[in-house]
């Protein structure tokens, strides 16, 4: 009589790690005709339908390039669907200020904070203070006033880049209709 062997999957804790079974795992192939790659990227068959195609990466990219979300709808139906989805997603836009996950303090990105530091301003500076600091420092370190001074040239380039960063910040702020972070002119940074 043969001795019965016990599987390594019995009891708690398991003696073998999860997912290390020796059985063959089924692999779903790409739904594109003639493709032998694994189909591990789902794509909807129709808008608002639970049915999915499963494509490989190359065919999923091709499918996404040609996907038209409003296919088969009249102009009125497409406008109604777009309005409904914007209404449904409005709560996400209203709550986006809670989701700050970037670098910086939430008001400014890391680049904007570095730009304020390069312009010798505090973090609560408004754009008028940025412009005046930029003018003052650009006049002080302009290469035409200090020819041959490589440190002045580098400082001038840094000031120019910092002003461009803060100009883009001001354009975004005006586009969103927000007020200045501090609401007052920035103070000159104290050097230590």
C-alpha cells in the first residue's frame, strides 16, 4: 500500500507561499484576431457597458487611439451626456484643494518656492512684489553693467528663470480666479 503524501497547502500558516502552486495558470489571449500575446488590458465594448475586450498592450493602444466616446449619438445626446458627466464630476473639482499631494506647501510648488527664494522674497509675496524684486535684482546683476563677471551672469539667468516661473504661476492664478496667497506685498528675506 502506497504511503499518502500530504500537500504543502494544508493548515495555517501555509507551508508554501501564496501563488506558488505548480498548476498551470490560464492565460487569456488578446481578443484581436490573430494576436498570440496575453490580453491583460481591458477595454469597453460600448459606452456604459460592462462588457470588455481584452487586448495586449499594442492593440489596446490602437483601440484607444480610435475610441470615440460619443460614437452613435446625435449632437443633442452627446451634449446632454457631456453636461451630465460634468455635473456628476463637479464635486471632484470642488474638493481638489483637499488633495494636494505635490511638493511645496500647497499654495506653491517646489519650483515656485525656489523662485521666490531666488528673488529674495518671503513665501507670502504677491506678484507685484515679484515684479519689483525682479526689476531691482535684474538691474543689479545685468551682464551689461558687469561685463566679464560670470557670477553676475549666472545670478541674472537665475533671476530671469525665477521670474518666468512666477509669471506662469500668476497666469494660472488669474485663470482660476484666485486671490494672492498672502494678500500683501512680500517682505525681503533676511540673510543669515
